C-alpha cells in the first residue's frame, strides 16, 4: 500500500449546502467588547450626527466629513465617552470640529449651482416648496454667529432641552436662552428678508 504525503484532504461527502458554511464570512472575534459596543453606538448615532452636521454646514460633503471626524474622535475616547452619555459626547465633538473649520475658514458663502434654475417652470409642487424652504433656512443659519447657530440647531432643530444644549456646548443655561432668543430673532429677520426678495 502506497501513502502519498502532503496531499490535501478530500472534502467529506455530503450535500453541497453543508459545504457552503465554510465560505460564509466569519464574525471577526476582534469585534467584541469595545469595538462591538462602538459599532452598535455608531449605527444609532450616525443619522443623528449627520442631520446635525448638515444643519451646521449646509453642505452634504462637509457634513459627512464632520460626522467622520466626530466618530473617529469619539472612538478614540470611547472608554471615557461611554461612561457618560456617548451621543452627547459625540455631538460636542462634532460641534467643536465645526468650530475648528469655522476658524480655518472665517467666511462661508453658500452659492447656488449655476446649472440649477431658480424656479421650476409651472406651479411648484409641495416637494419643491419644502426644498426651497429648507434651502432658505440653511442659508439663513449660515449667516448666524457660530455660537447662536449651534444653539439654534441643537435646541430647535435637534429638539434638545436647554440643559442638554448647555451641557453639550459647555455654556450656562442662561447663555443658551440668550443665544437662542437672539438667534431666532435674527433668523426671523433673515427669513423675512429672503421671502420678500423672492416675491
């Protein structure tokens, strides 16, 4: 009897479906504990952070960059962030990252693309009107001072209570009330001006 060494073993006989399990992706054991916990947090927090970032920047691409920065910084500090309220921590990181970009770019100008017409021909439908309203709001938000903008976005567009906004931004509740009041008044004036210009 001759034995051939180093020959690969033959697969055991059986139905083809039984062999399919070998080719299914195996759960990465390194995603236990901290990583698995952060992935679960990220799946819940990403949409909330994306909305906040878009409202703060008015630009989808910058918003995505901010969310990525916030999630990376939150992951690095995950042991500390998960001790308290991780979403509040991530919102604060995102807000601080936005301030950093404001400091780098002192002035932001939202410019309408040249290839998009000002108004659609015919009667605008509800979707077009809602889109135009949202665009006017984002443009008006861009004109607010950074602190007022952050307070208005967190308080009224993200529906956070005053105490939570104060904690997220590291300011007093009175400063939140003042910035919110002044920010809303300025927004009203800006939105009134743009609606009068569009008539």
